[in-house]
């Protein structure tokens, strides 16, 4: 794949804001401003796409008690019903009582959020998070 052509541009900021930015990106591990600014812009685009229902990718992570068989069946049924946005599921047996599932998703932000919300609401699910990232476009 060809690397996209980089374009230089000038930015004017208040000195104090720039110092805070440099301190922030230093703490985040960036060694130059360009990558930090590009990442912040992409992060805004992901947030915007998610809010407007545009395409996003992400991971729904859930922890549940696997002794409650009705939870397991419900979660499986829901995943089969959302095969169009679920691209992979990884199941980990956390300990004797608990299972962890990482469900990789890709699709419109609203559908991804609806799936994450409905998984979270299943009785027996102890914790759930949705991490949203770029679909790569
Ligand atoms: Ni398990």
C-alpha cells in the first residue's frame, strides 16, 4: 500500500495551551506533535461517526456467571441474531464461576451501541464495556 502524502501546515496556539499539549502528549508517550495531532483528529472522527451512526469497529467485553445457563443461552441467541455486525468472538474461562467474552464488532455506530446495550442488560452479566475504534477508513 502506498503511504499517503504528508502535508505540512502551520498552527497558531496560545503559548499556555501549547505547553499543556506538549506536557500531555509527553505523558502519553508521543515523541512528536504530528502523530499526536493526527491521533486526536482521528479520535474525533471516530466519536463523530459513532454519534452519527457511521461505520465503526470495536469490542464488546462482557463478564458473566456461566453457572446461570439461561444467561449463556440468551447471550448465544443474541449473538446469532447480530451475525451481520459480529465478526469474531473470543471466549475465556476466567475461573470456576466466570466467563469473559470479547466480541469484535464492525458496523453502523447505532447498531453497535444497541447490541452492546442489550448484551449489558442481560440478567447475569456482571460487567460490560464497549470500546469503539475506527473501521479503518
Ligand atoms: Ni467459559
